C-alpha cells in the first residue's frame, strides 16, 4: 500500500471498534488520525499513539495496520451489533438502555469529554 511516512488522513467515523489479536487493552477509538508515520486516537480515557509499520487494509469502511515492532490493529465503524457482541461486556459501566446507535456514540463521546 502507501508508504507510512507519506500516508496522512483522518478516519471519517465518530467511533470505531478496535480489535487486536495480541493487545487486549484496545477497544474503542475516536478522532483517529494517521500522520507522520503514526496512528493516533482517543479511547475513552487517554490518547494512544502507535508507530505505523505498514497498512494492511484501507477501505471506505475499515482500516487495519501493523504496528512497527509487531501487533495488528483493526478499526471498524461501531455498530449496535459490535457494541453488544464485543464491547458491552468489557466496559466498566456499559450502556444498558439505548434507542439507537446515536445514543451509543454519544455515550462514548461524553465519557471522553468527562475524562479529558
């Protein structure tokens, strides 16, 4: 794909589910930016930044990269299904009642604002 150093963009979705087969500390990402050879994002409590080794997949919907030094990270736009299957059981205070995906997105964004 493209060279990590020349690859610059901001992922368009508000909240992503982040999966990694070797890193159980990742879960959600907001304000995902790829620039100057790094992938940066906010989870609900801190900013994360990883050196980009190579881009594995970059589509309109998904972004997957290999971190320099190892580890693969996949970003998928958050859906209600992903929240229910992958996230809800892993957060300290899961959103138990919601009417739409917008409610879930807003909850993550509000948590981020409260922690920052």
